[in-house]
C-alpha cells in the first residue's frame, strides 16, 4: 500500500515531531540539552523520577521530576545543525526554557580542567546560527536562566566561572588542533592566540546556535559546561560532568519555582 505523503515543509511522524519522535504534551516546558547521548541518561538518573521517552538518531529523550519539578532532557548530538533541529521541534512542543549541559575547552589558564563555565554570551564562529540571523545579531543567554545557573553553582559550592563562549563548527582544525597527518591551515596556526586576545573563556560547538535561536524566537536559553580541556596548559580529562549536571538540574528548579510565583529577576 502506498504511504500517504505529507507536506515537506513540516514533516511529522504521525502525531510526533519528525526527528525527536515526541508528541504534543509528552515533554515539559523546561528541558536540559546535553550533546552526549550517554549524558542524557546520566541526567535522567540524577532525578528523583525518570521515564524514557524516545530514541531517534542522536536524539534520546527522558522526562521526570527533580525535587518536585517536572523537566525533560534531550540529547542533541554534536554541533549547531543538530541543536537547531532539537530546539525547533521542542519549541513546537511548547518548550520555552532550554539549558545546554555540555563539555568545553578552556582558553584561560585559570579555568582548569574539571571546573564549570556558565555562558554570558556566545561568539558566533559557527555556521548554523547564520540560518537564523545575520552575524551582527547577539547570541546572549537569557538573563533569568543565566542568573539561575550562577545561583545554582553558588548554592552547590562548585568551582565555576562566567564568561564569553566561542562556538565552532569543527572540533579539530576549526579549534586549532592538527588534523589528519598534521594538517593545519595557516589561519588555524594562531588560533589559541587569536581567541585568547578576545577575552573568550571557553570554546565548544553548540552555544551560539542555541542562544541565537532562543533569542530570535523569544524563548529562554542558557549554557553550563564542564571543562574537559585546557588549551593553554594542554591538559585533557573528562572531569566536572557531575557538577555541570547538578547545576543544570538546580537551575531548572529555581526557574520553575520563580515562574510559578511570577517572580522576575
């Protein structure tokens, strides 16, 4: 039997959004966005209650409760293009608050491996955000989400920093790492020096796209990342993930409680 065709402008999987496979009413309006599929599960397991929702491609989703607050988590995969799909489809499902819980590299000596960084704004060295706004458009964190993340970090006593995050489309050559057979374009050879001169705190691959989209659509977005690499000291270690997860969870609780009371910060 021939499959019924639908509009290519708004593809769906039955009643579910196409890529995430989630239906209206299945996910709360507060969502954490890790890139890593495994981190999505870790986040869900850190809650008081959790339920697996769906898995399609790199998009794994759970819903649950943290200290009485309903929330969701959806992995986005790596990079801005995948983030744009997740945010687009979640926004159509009624999500209004997005917190990326990721990993990053520090470009300041004092921001050490295992610390966390809370993004004030993102420098748009990516390409995906250009689909939504010209380069002069600011990719800034929502002030309420930013303050909730800082408050959460302070209350939990974790070692945190705030600053400007730079987002890139590639992990290796685009972030000044030698490519295959040592390939490194001339403009990448001075990458660390150039980025450091801009007073950038950390680098990753998703924040600029997330924050551009949330600002364009009038939604709330924020970013907290664990520092896995220090590019100045040339150190790497998968540390700080638990702190970043805890800060993300606690920030959602703070925002939910304030929203219920109608409090603006």
